[in-house]
C-alpha cells in the first residue's frame, strides 16, 4: 500500500492565534494551496481519497477529488488533536451540501458529530493506532491519499514507523505538505516527509 498523508491548507485558525476555532474553513491562501496540491498528487495514481471530518481538511481534499473524479471517504477518527473541551462539528446535511463528493459512515451524527476534546497523549496514541489499523485493511495495491492535520499527522507518522511513544521526535508539517509511505506486511518505508514542492511559485494570496 502507498499512503500519502497530507496536511490541510492554511486555515482561518492558522492565522488567528489565541482563538479557539475548532472547525474553521480555509483562507484564500489555503484554497490556493489546495488547488496546487492536486498537481503534487496527480502522478500518484490514487485509488482512495480519505479525509478528516473537519471542514478545512475536506476543503483541501475537494479539488483533488474533483480532478480525479473519486469520492472522499470521511474517516471520523481523523480529526485534529484537541486539548480544549469537546465540541460539536458541522451538521451532516450542511457537509453534504458543501461536499457532495463526500461519503459519511452510518455512525455520523446528523445534528453535528462529536469532536472529542481534552485529549492526552495516551488517548491520541490509541486513536492513531486505530487509524493505522483501518488503513492497513486496504488491499496491498491501494494508493491512498489521507487529508488530515498537523498534530494528528505527527502522531500518525510516529505510529507508522514504530515510534508511537517518542514524543521528542517531531516532523514539521507545513500546510498541504505531502508525506509518502510504502506500507507492506513486512516493513514501512518512508519515501517523503513534509514535501511542499507543489507550492513552488505560490502567489501571494490575501489572507
């Protein structure tokens, strides 16, 4: 299996330090980054597109899904790490209106999905371990693009390479960076971490 793990584009929360904006959209610059990441993934021959349920991740996945005419499978557990109190995500009907390409599981709450808060490292490691197991259920020829988040990506990368408890090991995750792994039953190979070549020449877009 080939896994391409992508951080979302620049969000309103990224440029609003000190504010709690758990499910905010992309900025104009983030939207441009999302359009550019299409080219960064086009040669990967992706077979499955997965995304966090948070709006900024879905917005980042949407241009690529449209470009390759594939659905976005929403992974309910792939939301960003949250240390503050739990909150409620967008209503299912609103998400379907904004992201008609998206497919949601039957367990997705119609009046707003539960965004778990107050997470500590042990809880996060347990969650990313579940995500990793779900990914490994795909067939060995699968080529997966998972659109997620900076902190979650760091935990998931450590889980994939056998360093789940190594909090001192960190991987810089710029907006729309691509992390590429080859995962087999015998080994996990790291091909790229934090690749942003697709952003070369990014125009200065108003935030």
